[in-house]
C-alpha cells in the first residue's frame, strides 16, 4: 500500500518536473527568437532609413552612398570584375598578405614572449627596447616598408607582421609570467626537463592569453595589409578602396569596406572554433552552463 | 610525567646519522626580501628522518614548514649548513622524491589519466605503459570512473586523490606532503589518511608530513617535530609509540592518543600564541 502510493507520488513528481522543463525550454526558444527578430528589425530599419534618406536627399548619396548603390557596386564587381581585375583576386591577395603577416607575426610574438618570459635577464635587458619599438606608430612603418620592399606583397606582409607581433608578444609574455609556480615546481619534481616544462606547462598555461591576443591581432593584420595596399600596391582590397576614393566613388569605398568586414568576421568565427577546440579543458562560464 | 616516557618520548636533537633518508644538519636559510633586506626563514635547523619513518612537522603559520620541505627537494638551497637525502648532498631535484603540494598543482588542461601519467611520461616511460600504470593508480584511489574528467570537473577531495596518485605512481622513496588534507572535510580527510597510511606501509617510503593540525600529526606519525614561531627552529621532537596499523576514525578516542596530544599541545601553544602576537605587531 504505502510502497504503491510512494511510487505514484514519484511518477507524479517526475511528470511535473518534465512539464516544468518543457516550459523552460519553450521560454528559452521564445527568447532566442525575440533576440534574432529584434536584430533583424534593427538592420532593416537602419538600411531602410538610409535608403529613404538617400532617395529624398536627406543624406547625400554622393558622399554617403546608399544601400542599393553599395549592392549594385558589389554586384558589378562580382559579375564584371573591378578595374584591377576580378574581385575574388583582390580578396585573395589581401587575405594572403593578411594570413602570412598574421602567422609570421603570431609565431614570432609567441616565441619571443616565451623566451623572454622564461629568462629574467633577457627580459630585463630587452624590455626597454620593446617599449621603444612598441611606441612607434606602426602604420608609419608602412611607408618605410614600401620604400624598402617595393610595391609587391613583401611590404604588406611586413606591415601586418609588425602590427601583430607586439600584441601577441605582450600577451604571450604575460601568460608565461602568470604560469602557476606550484604547477611548475610540481612538474619539476615529477621529473620534467626544462624543455618539457616549457612545452607541457608553460605553453598550455599561456594558451588562453595567446588565443585572446590572436582574436584582436587578426584584425590588426588585416589593417596592416589594407593600409599597406593603400599606400602603394598593384592589387588588393586596399588599392580598390584607394582607387574608389580617387574617383569620388563612395559606393566603391563602402562596398570594399563591407567585403573586408565579412572577411574579418568569417576568420574570427574560425579562430573561435579553433580556440574552443584547443581549450576544451576549461570550465564553461556560469552563464553558458545554465543555458 | 609517566606517559611521556611511555608513548610520547621527548627526544634530544642529535647530529643525524649518515644513512638517514633525510638529514637536515644545522641549516639556516635567509631570503632576500624585495626591499633588499635579509629575512631569516629557518635557523639552526636539525632534523632526521630514518628510512621508512613517518615524520610530522607542526608549527605556527609562517614558521618555515614549507621552506623546510623545499630544502629537501632542492628547490631551495640552504644559506649555511647542509641537507642530505639518502646519504647524498642535495644538488639537483632527486628522482627519489615525491611532493604533494599545499596548493592545488594539477595540470588543468590534462585529464585525470594524463595528470597521473605525467610523472612516468616525463621520465621517459613509453606512453602505453605509462597509461597502464596510471589506470592502475587511478583505480587504487577510487576514481576509475573519472579517468577522462578534467580537474575542474572533480570535487576538492577527488582532486587531492588525483594528486596523491600522481605522486605515488613515481614510487618515491621519499614522500613530502605539505598540508595535503587541510582543505578537506572530516570524513574525506579521515578516509584519505587511512589510504595514505596504507600506501606508506606498502611502499615503505620515508615521509615528511607538514600539518597545522596537531591531532592529525599525532595520529599519523612515528615522530612529531614542533617548530618555534618564525624564524623557525626545532623546539622539540616527540616519538609517538601508538601501535600500528592505526585506524584514523578510532584513534582520536584512544586515551593514550589524547594524553599525547595534550602534552604536545602544551608545548606548541606557546609558539602559536607567540606567532600570533608577533603577527599582530608587525601587521601581517
Ligand atoms: N620566496 C620567499 N621570499 C621571501 N620570503 C619568503 C619566501 N618564501 C617564504 N618566505 C618567508 O619565509 C617564512 C616561512 O615561510 P613558509 O612558507 O615556510 O611558512 P609555513 O610554515 O609553510 O607557513 P604556513 O603554515 O602558513 O604554510 C615566512 O615568513 C615567509 O614570509
Ligand atoms: Mg606552508
């Protein structure tokens, strides 16, 4: 008797929990739909006002373009190509410069950060020079590189490298310095050689610092490549912008800007995926655990 | 006092014999503080741990207990005096030593099994064999279902057990433990103390176990070192002649145990009070 009634109560409780869960899930779905809907609404209102303002000449389309003008420009670039050749080639050139600069600058920054982070003397000696080099406005170096390395790819890559290097270096250095001393001592006593400590303790514990810097520094690499092209080039999105600017073609400037933004977003997405893969050992932040 | 000679014999510090597992001989260690002053952490410190002996160290906070352990590992060097491990002067980090840290020192990016296998892998054991041994040790500390978990997915007590397995897998002849159980609740701690005594008697290692908790020290040890408030030196040494094997859950109600704890506490109390009043004066 009592056993039966207690199982009855248990099933009733199960059922009410299931109902509550279903309700909570529905609430989450509704909220998600609301957020997406509001985002779309804002985009549509913004583009609509811009288009209408341009049509009725509240906003001068000659200076500030218009969504339809930008779209026509992108479409004509895609279908007919740009004045410098096909659009995909311009994107490819800029991306290639960005990637090369990003990879070289990031690897150099990580290596320098780890070496200086592990060696007090080197760090104390070089810190002053790094401070000086870091305080030079790096975009100005673009002109130096164009003079020294010419209009080809090398000057853009070089500019992208210096844009990336210091950010990644500073983060890697900090990450190495913050590596837990107890953890290092533990590894030493367990039998690790200095090299094993660097690869199995120092680098993993600096990884979240390094990855954080990779996020921002890809954007910097893109800036370096585009500014380099801007200053003098034969190909690339930066040249496209500078040509459009010379012809007072606002549609062209905006269109190139949007293409660059999309490129940056796609790469950012890939880096985030990579990061989640590399640091899967990290506890989820509390807000994600709840969701 | 009759009991003192019976169960808690007070020993007179003597120069360590040559074949001791650990011999710290008249060591003074001074730190250079960031503002350039010298700070004496321990002075005229003499301590001997025979092979297979379980020694506990108690003393007020900041008296130099962790410093003493670091001297034995070779992570710190004495300013004067010398430290010998298994009869040899400490020059480098010895392969014979295992160290369970006061702070959590697991590698958070490695799963439980990779954490436990770290020691053998660092020492060049082939991967398959290292994992095999790691699996064995994980089972022995009762975590077989958690091999693939990361440290942040474990409770504090489970992490401590992983740390024990990580240390024991190297089969250290000398085991140093720095307040390993102080963050645990009573039940877990008692269980871990039993596990530790089991592993110790099986491996026949020599142990130095640092603790704040005098009762823990008396329950575990063959020998208890009482240190003075900083700069630390050995105030007295007691031999604990409670029979083994000991059961942690019961021993604290043993009248003999209570008597010993009282005797040593009288000795320790002065130092703790001294340490506290000094801490108040200097503001830290
Ligand atoms: N690297 C260091 N530099 C300067 N002083 C230090 C250093 N390490 C420890 N000390 C000092 O040495 C003294 C002893 O420190 P130690 O860590 O050995 O204390 P402890 O007995 O382990 O304390 P607790 O019980 O709180 O862990 C302390 O006063 C501390 O301030
Ligand atoms: Mg300590």
